[in-house]
């Protein structure tokens, strides 16, 4: 960081993400933050989703979230409520319902919902801002990865399921002969869905209609984007 902070501390936030807190107590015309990292990528089991076909029915998981009191269920329960950027709404439940017939597994239903969002919504980096209401995104059918993640989470929560927002990156260089994934070269967002005791959290990328594989790098998770903003702070002073 330039200039060097007067105070610097490290901690874990409420969700378990690593956070650096700084205080810069001298006048400065600019602030530069640079991070260099070496990341080791390992194959993810979720690249093959055949084994997820026997996940529990979504209505069973929905009921369990309201009745179970074990730690893993209580942790998931907090992701069933509205959050600053994601309301609970009948319109979101209605959109999701086509993928959630009775007795369908929570994985299969979530997978189809992810595919529908990728098919129905157009990636448009100029269509929205972080302040754009989620319902405007739902009805406008345009946005970026952050919007698509919020839509999918809103749909799942409006049905009483647990879903959290995940922030990270996608490896920039595609394999030979394959197209670049949408979201490469910039921070990316996707969705993690609680699929019950056996499978726990499973991650879905609605922007690219895929499960996570060894090109996704997870940085942080929370209720929505407001919990995992890369930089947040307060500036005191005048000038431009």
C-alpha cells in the first residue's frame, strides 16, 4: 500500500473471510493498493455433477432448514433471509418455480435454474450499477455476473432455500480451442447453494451456466455483494 498505513490489522469477518483493516492518518493525494499472489488450483469434484443426482428433494431441504438445529443447518439458515441487495419477492419465486416441481432434487432444480438464468439474461456491462434494484434486473433481463448471482440467490431464498454470494476470479487463459469464460480478467461472482447434510454447499456459476471447476478462484462469501466488497472505508477531508 502506498502510502504506508499508520495502523494495520488482520482478522476474520463474521462469514470467515480474511480481512485487512488499515488506518491512514496523514494527508495523501492518492491511495494505491496492489496484491500479488501465487494461487494453487486443484481439481474440484463439482466439475462432475452425476453424483449430485441423489441429493435430497428441495422441499425436504426447505423443511429441514426450518427445523434442524445442528450447527451446519443453523449456518445455512442465515442465508435464507433478505439481505441489503436481495429482497424476498413473489416474482422471484414465480420465476424459479418452473425449475422446482415437487420432489425434484435441490441440486437438479438449482442446476436448471442456473441454466435458465444464463439463457434468459443478457450479459451487458452497461445495463446496471451496484445500486440497480434486483427487481429491475429481473424484469430487464440484463446485467453482469453480480446481477445474475443476486437473481439466482433471490429466487432460491424466495423458495425458502439457503444460498450465499461468492466472490472470486476466473482463470484468464482458456484451454486451447475453447472460448474464454464470461467474467475473465475481472472479479467474478457466483452462487453457493446448501444441498443438505450429505453434499453441503455446492457452487453454481449462472453467468457461464456451469459448476465450479479448477479455473474458479474463491476469495470470499457472504449474503450478497455488500458483504464482500473488495475495498470499503471512510475518507475524511476535502479536495478533489
